[in-house]
C-alpha cells in the first residue's frame, strides 16, 4: 500500500461519516478566523497558498506550503507535495515514494461538523485525532502509535505515526478558532521524520473561511 491510497481512505472516510450522519446534506459551517500563524514553525517558511471551495461546509479552505512544493485540490481536501511526481502516487503495485519526496492531505472542518462526528465542543486536539483515527482503523491501515500533543510555535498539535514497509505516515490534528484541522503526511519509511517540521507548519497554517 502507498501513500495516496491512504490519503483517499482518510479523506473519504471523513466525508462518508459526515454525509451519512446528515442524511446526505452536510450543515453549513460558521468557521473561524483562520489557521495558525503564517510562519507556524519558525524553522519553515511557507510562501505559497492553495485555496479550495468547500461548499459542503459553507466556505473555503486555505493551506500554505513551502516554495518548490506543489498543490492540488480533490474531494474537498487539499493535497500538497514535494513534486507532481509525489502527488501522482496512487498505485501500490507500481509506485514507490521517490527519495526525498513527501505528500500531505489537509482537511478543515467547521465546528458544526464536530457533533456529527461525535466530537465534543470542548474537545482537545488529541480528542479530535482519536475520533478520526478510529474511523480509519482496519486491515488496510498500518498500526498507529499512541496520540501525543506537541507545541508548534504556540499551537497545540496532536500527532500519531504509523509505519508500513515502504512509508511512514503521520496524522495531525489542530483545534483552532472553531475549526478542526486534520492533516495526513507521508514519506519513505527510511526517511521517517525528515519532513515533520514542514508537515507541522503546513497543518497549523490551514484555515476555514465561511462564505458571505
């Protein structure tokens, strides 16, 4: 199994739960003022931004990422990666994550979606991540570590890491201004941890803007 298949399971599991609970019609989100600081990690400079309409949630999602990385939007989520080649990874039988490559999926949900997914209004980042990892549990998923919370330039970020034969994946959650930010990043297994600072900066840059 490779990264892109995991990303699709991740994004689609979120959408499936929301639409099932809402009878196929998700509520409009109020949203917050935005994500973390533009330079969420002092060691990482984010110079580019991708924005996608999220009509299901009544607004739009924006994510910042480093110079030289690329981005695209699919299924109400934003994918960012080190190259077009990295973003194209989707076949577990023919594709390997290239040396030095990384890919990340970002989804931002307004607070109104929390009750739909069983997330309490006062949930911590760790609580939110626990809910999402429970949705993803199954035979196709690697075993993830216990959830822990870290500080990223003042933002509390919950993380958990899973290891497969060919890649290492880390899931992140941030609770920020009435929104739930979920990120899923992956690298080659032998480069585990090499993009953690960038992944953390990207996930804390994510924001939701309610439609006017």
